[in-house]
């Protein structure tokens, strides 16, 4: 099953945003992912990856993600749930 990683800038104090996004992801996909990691970083980083593939980058988007951005990005890459 897939793994989500949120890399956030510690000196920029992005930890609270990372926790909020992690909570939204777990509420939506808690049974469909194996791991959700918060990865401390620096230099203004805020990246969200699914199995190493970039879902969202603060640097590229020049804004923070909305929870809906992350949920849609993850949903589009996850296999359909079994019925």
C-alpha cells in the first residue's frame, strides 16, 4: 500500500500546516495508505509525496496547498478501492 510523506520547513514554522494536512489525509485515506510521515526540512520546503512522486510543491505552486488539492492529487494516483 502507498506511503505519503510531507516534508516541511522547520525554521519557517510550517509544522502546524503539515499536521493539519496530515490529519486531512488520514481522515480521507487512513485505511488505504500504509504510512504517513512528517519529514523535517529547511530552506522553505513544503512538499507532499505519494510513494516518492511529488503531489504538491510550495516552491512550484508558489502557495500552500488546500486540503482538497492534496486529497484530489492522492486520490487520482491511488488504485480504486475494492468493493
